[in-house]
C-alpha cells in the first residue's frame, strides 16, 4: 500500500473503520486493515493532550451538528450518557 493511496474509510455494513487503499471508483481495495480501536484511542489521546472537553463539527446536510465530548469524571460521564441515550 503506497502511503499516498491509503485512506481512512468507514464501512457502513460492518460499522468498522479501515485503513485501506481506495480504487478510482471510490471502492475500498482488498488490501485493508480494521483500525476502529486505534482511531478511538487516538481521538481520546488527542482530546486529553490538547485539553479539549468537546470538539464540534460543521453542520451536516441533514441539519445536525455533530460533537464529541470527553470527561474523565465518572459522574459527568454518566450524566452525559443519560442525556444522549435518553
């Protein structure tokens, strides 16, 4: 896999994040590796290292405003989870 041709890809069917070559038609190549856990760990490391408690993203086509939250506080985490799952 040449570095320039490698992309992070999300597979909707499996729900996994892959590091994969991508064909000209946009389809993932057969040379790929699941890196879902590594992506999540790197995201948390980024938030801790940069002292971020949340990261927001641009409004999506469907009108939603995605955001990620981080806290090391178990009580806050439980409250946030209750809100999100409510």
